[in-house]
C-alpha cells in the first residue's frame, strides 16, 4: 500500500512541478500546465494484417457499388443535415428538431431519393438481383436514419409487399408503379389497440353488400382502432386494412383490403378518423397514427384476392380450405419485414462498434508506471472483453443475415417455412444483440457516449422498437421452438430421420465433449459445432418431454406449450446460435488461405466460445463441466488479446463512410475545440 501511495504521489508531483524535486511548497516554481494531449489517428499505429476492402466483400456480400453510390447521393444534399465538427463533416438527422419537423424532413428526403432514381424497380422488377439491390439500398438509408428506413419500409415492403403477395394482376397493374413513383403513399393497418402479436384476434370487421358490390369496413369498438400505423398520421393516402371478413353471417377469418384514407390534397376521406400516436422515445421522423373506420365503403375489387375472393353475388371463394393455412398465407409480407429489421440491427451494431472501437484506439486513461504514458482504452484487457466478443457476434450475424437474404430472394414454396423460422429467430437474436451492443458501446465511450451527435447513446432509443414491432421477440422465439417441436414429433411418429431446419444432426450419434478442453480443441470448429449440436439436441428432447408430460397431466397441447416456456426460450436461442455458427463456418470455407481467413477463424472461435460462456444451459444441463467452463472463460480472454491487433481493420471492413459515424470516432479533440463549438 505504501508503494502505491508513493507512486501516485510521484505521478501527481510530476504533473504539478516542472523542475527538480523541491523540498517544500515554498520552493516550488509557479504552477504550469503539463504538455497537452494530441490526437493521433489510429491508422498511424495500428498496422493492418489484411485488406479491409477484401473483408467488406464478405460482410456486405452484394451490391457494394450501389451502396457506395447511395452514400454519395446522401452526402451531396444539404437535406441530410451536414454538420462540420473539426475538419470533418458528418451526416445525421437533427434530433433536436420537433416531432413535426422531423417528419417533414423525412418526407423531403424520401422525395429527394425518388427524384434521384433510388427506388427504380423496387416494386416493378421481380427477380433476385432487383430484390438484393433493394435490400442493399434500404440498409444504406438505415445507416443514415432509422426513421427514413422505416418510412420506406412501410411504403415499399409492407404496403407494396402486401399488394405483391396478396394481390393479383389487377392489383399489380393498378397500384405497383404508382406506389414506386409515390403517386400513392401507402401504409399497413394490421396492429390494433387491443391486438398486436395476436393478429388472429383483430376486431375490425368487414362485410359485403351484394346490392352495391362493395365491402363495408367498420371499427366496432375502441380496442379495434388501428394503432401505431406508420405513415397514417400525416402522409399516407391509402392503407392495407387487415380485418375479419364476415360473409353471409359467417366469419371467414382475417383478410386484407385496400382503402383510401386521404385524397390527393391530403384531406382525410369521409367516414374515416385519424389521430396521431404522438411523441415516442425514438423514430420521431415516422408519423404513426390511429385509424377508425365508420361504414367505409370500398369496391369489391379492393379485396386482395390471391388467397380468397368474393363473387359479385357475395359467395366466398378460396382454393385453400383450411382456415389455418389461409391465415398463414396472409402473414407473408411480415417475413420480408423481419429480414430488413435483422439487417438493420446488424448495421446499427456496426455503427456502435466502429465508433466505440475507434475511440478506444485514441483515448487514453491512466498510466501503469511512474512517468509512463497513459494507456489506450483498448489496451486494457477489460475493455477488450467488453467490445471484442460483441464484434465477433456482429460478424457472425452479418454472415447469417446474408444467408437469409439469399434464400429469401431465391425462395420456393418448399423453403417458405424455413424462411419464416429463420427470419423469426434472427430478428429476435439480432435486435436483442443490437440493444445490448449499443449499451456497451455507449458506456465504453464514457461521457462522450451521452452526446446525441456521437450517436451510440441516442441510437438506443431509435432502435428499441425493433424488439417488439413485426413480432415481439419472445413470441417469435416461441414460434421457432414450436416449429422445431413439430419436426421432432413428425420424425418420432413416422420413425423416419429428422429433416428440415438444420436438425439433420439429430440423426447422428450424440456428440461427446472431451473431459479436458485444451486451447486447440476449443478453437476447433468440429468441437464448437459438436457443443452446439449437443445443446440443441438435448434441449429439444427435454422440451418435447416436458410438453408431453404436461399433456399427460390433462393439459391441452397449447397450454402445455405455454407452461414449457423456459425450455422453449432456451431452445430458440440454441437453434439461432447454431445456425449462426454454421453460416459463419460456411462463409469461412469460401475464403482463400491467408491472413483474412486466419482472422475469421479467430472471430468464429470468439463467437462460439462467448456463446458457450454466456448460456447457463451448458452448465445447467452438464454439457460442460466446471473445469471446462473455466477453460472456455480463459480462452475467451486469450482470443481478446489475439483479436486486439486487428480491431481497427475489423471495423474499417464495415465499409461505413467516415461521414456516417461520429466526431469521437476521429479527432475528438479537434471536434470539441473552441473553434469547432
């Protein structure tokens, strides 16, 4: 203790005194400032072991020139709020504007992008390349502003997607081009005040009047009002209405119809009432509204009829006789929504990590030796432990998100169920990760993380909504487990091998974890996949057994599932993380031997081992012994040290232009100098 006190006293003395070691305060020279800190760009001190441009190809995967073209368009217009800080210009929304101002700026930016041809082919071209281009451009928009991305997502993916999926040629011809050109502005009225995730339970009612050939839409009670409808409060002219369809006194379930809610001049249509949902904790550039329908009449042709139709004389017609299958067909647009949300969460995580890691490569705190230079934040093992596992997870999610987009744009009727389950699992996993990541990045930036202009703190409020819209994350994970349980039951009943959702590993002998785990074993992809297979296999067996046990006690299948929620959540996590690891390994296998592949192997091992460390199931159910769990923890610390030299290159590989990060990612001294502020 005395040595520590002496050392700290010496450090303070050196800060206060310029010459010698005076024996008394009276002998000390006048106080003078120590030498000032200087910003040193991390590029000067952090050699790159691989080319970030090469890594970006694997991260962005597709349409890189299109992405860079749109980044350029945004930086060419003052509509995107350029702000000079120090010697750099940054582009981000002005979050100090009022809610009304933010909404109008969002719409002005939409019209600018429209004029520049950004949306060309978004609805009128139907092929995998066009869909991937649309995904890429929406991801760039989201890097600038979540509100702008959601405004476009509602218009193109929800309103436009519903017309594509639910409509037939007459709807495509009438609506898609006008939607692409913003002649009409669409929204998507599914959620109600009383029903969100439970779409089956919505209370809006539509009947058919065969005398006039019109449908009549009604909001029968306050809980049936459409709620949180993006675009409804200010700008939308039309909406997709999800409603119970009552034909000749018989409820045919939820169907989708087109209704006009405003005229071309922006006036609300007769028999429609619209209110504003008001200010939110984020996403205030989107005009969420409430809608009531009071005997609103629409033409019979406005029923989106790819799944079911009503004849002029009022007969209900559908080739899909099973109501459950009809209902499932109406949820198709939400799949693309979950895919875009998953991608958005990944790119936001990248923003947070790029800012926090770049800051930690230039910000110093405390010295570890008398007269020593202060230490870079990222040279502290504890700081590495906070950020580098999150970096590895973000890489894993990037590769998995790319895989999901690829199977979506090449979808077939046979792959739709897989896409639904994967998009549900990834949407929940990625958005939960994003919120945790942003919080850690905010804290890792200290007080600077609180400044809105530095983004990492503010983005938490902007993206919090992702955990609950387009499906509550907990509900989505339960859907994943329910789908896995169905495959399990089918395989056991038919006495046939497991097939689908990646469960084929269940057909193999149960993996065995070595009693002692060495460093080389822990970093071996075979061990990592075996550990993940073992967890998923055991949890699925336990889940099926528990549901069966509750049923044997007299509970219904549905309630037995509800009672088994803890195992359902554990299983959903195990499935998602196993899929992530496998897509990481598949990506890694496509990379030629060299430094880039070596770094990916480090990231993959970090991803796998941090999952082993963080999930209590590995200890709870004995997949890892106490000693092996300790070995995993120790190896994660080693991997942090091994990844530290590559940190700058890994965040540079994200390909996000400097202008879309924040001042503390660069010369934060210059940005806060008197001349700048």
